[in-house]
């Protein structure tokens, strides 16, 4: 990735721990940041957007873009967009089921939008913070999916605007991601992991439980008060 220095990179930025680590990695590489955020009528949209704004400012993003993908919310089928579906408490990766919080083809749709924007602003890379083995059990976080999307993106654009799709933390455990963020002085207090919106993280949803476990295993204190046991 060192060859990408001083080039513009589109960073998919939800405001959560993983995508914020990607921002920190890109900034540490000396890349110019183009941060893209998605509003798809998810439950935590307000808090995620707040985190996106704060992190974009912190990392001096040259470009920012909020894409409104309300169709995902209208399609439904996910506990993140359909309030009639309860958010589970268990960590889904541990029971080998695709969880109810999975949003159908979300990463594919978001990467397509990011790829279109990258072509317009002449970005040379797209960073996404998917995690395959130690995340939420979503099929669109797999390495096979990311490789295939990267190929499709370049097949469907101008040859001179070829772009690299990069998922630098895809094989890491959450605790390893925390350690990387700490080493890069990532402001964890600006991030939002919870599937719900509120004044503080709920501490009970799968995203909160994964974050709590990650910081505990990494032996790194999290500034978010609910994680103090």
C-alpha cells in the first residue's frame, strides 16, 4: 500500500470502530481522504452521522459525501431498518447463522456508489473496513466477495480510472483492530458502534458486545463509559 502515498482514497465511513480504523490507516499512509457515509434509514443513523462528521474533521477529509440509500430501508428485511424485527443480543458469529441485522447486499450497493464517486473525483483507491472472521457473520464481508467486487468495479469503469479496492483489516480479530487504532491514536471517543441511537451505547446489542470483548482482549481502555464492567 505504500505506492498509494499522496493519492486520493475513498473511505467508506460508518463512524464505527472498524471504518474509523481504516480512516486512521489511510491517513497514516499519507493518503488524501474522501470520506463517504451512507444513510439508509438505519436505527442508529443519527449517531453514525455524528460520528462521521467528527471523524471526517479529525482526519481532515478533502472531500465528504453522504449518500441517501433510503431504498435499503424501504426494502427492509433487517433488524437495522425494520423496527418490527428485534435486535438480537447474542453475537451471531458464535451460532453460525446469518443474523437478523444483516442488510441484504448492503456492502455491494455501498461499494457501487463509492466506485462511481471515486471515478468522478479521480480517486485511486477505495478502502472498506470489513472483517471476515471476527465480525458479525455477514456474507458481504467475506474476502471472496470483496475480491469479486473489486473485479466488477474495474470492469465497469473507464480503463484509465482503474481503482484498487482495499480491505486491510479483513483477516484481523477485533482485538487486533483495537490495537492498531490505539497505535495510530484513533479517537475512539468519537466512534459509534451501537446498533441503536441514544446518549450512550446500549451495551447489549451484538455490535456493543463485540466492541466490549475487543477492548477487553486487547487490554486497551475504551473511553465509552458503558464498557467499564
